[in-house]
């Protein structure tokens, strides 16, 4: 088992963070989809209850992943192109910005937030803080769908590089096969 990254593939920790976050992000899109398509249904109620806590968990995991990436700097597989590097940076930026503005909205609303039973925001009485709520109300959903588009592009390009003659099979770097 190779814990750390190398020049030709990602280590166990990087792969676990990647695939774990991929599953959580897929779940987040399932909760958003259920909210749009089946609003006020039992499915919506079940899934939506997990959206905020798992969004916070994703924010924590991206911080851990960034720290892990920095500790592996110079030992990771190189990006195939500038476009790949920019695409990855855009995905990471959205994975940070989307939950941050959601947390701003949560705090600005004055409602309590206790993910996983941990009192993160106690809530407050009085008027909501509009300047904190407005950006997330305006951008949270749209940025989420933009992230989905980037993720689909990421998956598509992985398949293109896997199948196109002469290209490097980048999926092998992340699935762990030598």
C-alpha cells in the first residue's frame, strides 16, 4: 500500500479523499435533485436533512485534501495540460465557495445550525442579516450546477484520455492500479 503520492499515481490517502468526496458530492446533487423534483415528499425530507451537514463535511475534507496535496507537492502526477490544471482549480474553488456562502446564509438567517449534533451556530433573535443571506440565495444553487458541469467535463475528459490512442490513461492514476 502506497500512502503518499508518486510521480505516476496517487497514493491511498489521495485516492480515499478523492473518491470519498466524489461520493459525498454525488449525494449532495441527489439531495438537490430531490429538492427540485420531489419537493415536500418523504424522499425530499429524508435527503434534504443531510444536505447541510454533508456540505460542511465536504468543506472540511477539501481543507484536509488541500493540506495533503501540499504535503505531497512535487511528488504528485503532473497535470496533462494547463486546461486540466485550471479545471481542477475551478472545481476546488467551487467546492470551497459553495459551502462557505451557504454558511454565510445560515448564519445571516439567525437559525441554529448543529451539524451532527455539534452546536456550530447557536442562532439569534431579531432581523436576518440580509448582506449575508443575499449572496448565497443568489449564487449557491447556480454555482452548484456549474460545479456539476465541471465534474461532468472532468469525467468526460478522463474517459477521452482513457480511450484516445497515444493519450495517458489518467484514470489509472486515481484507481490505484499499477
